[in-house]
């Protein structure tokens, strides 16, 4: 548990206290501790693959999961609606760069901290 380095009384001071770590690029990665005291380091920005839905679909993947943990109902509803529209465009063969850019703009408006493709393009170094 990463927070085992922090005195217990500091952790228990406030129930909804934010914990994070800052990298060399000054990005802050939120830290969540689960009930078994395992540390989960989250991305500093939200992952957005709306641009790559056609490629994902061509791989044979016909459904996706939008991670809306720790988000509001309104956020979850908007984000799933945006991705549903994107999948609908693909199924109707109506996905265009303009459609994708419009959907991506909507995602940027409701995302907190910005968006990234994560390791989707770069892969993971071993």
C-alpha cells in the first residue's frame, strides 16, 4: 500500500481527501486505495479512443466498456451516449472525420483534466 508511508491519522483526517503522485512532467496521477489496502494509480487524464473506433471495430470488437467509476450519473449518461453515437455511425458506415471530431469535442468538454489515448498507440515498454 503506497499510503502506508503516510501516518494513519493523516489518512483518516478527512474521508474524501485526494491523494496523488506527480511525475516528471508535473502530471498528477490520482491514487485510490481499495478495501484490501491495495494501491490503484489512475491516469492523470481520461482515456479517449473515439478516433480509433473504426479500427477497434475492424479488429472484430463489437462492444466497448466506458469506465465511469467515480463519475456522476450525468457524466456517465453523456459519455455512453457519445460512444453509442460513434458505434452507430460505424454500423451505418457513416463515420466521417467531421463526425469523429464533433464527438471528440463533446468528450473534451465533459472530461476532467484532458484526454489521452493512453498506451493504445504507444504500447507498453517492458
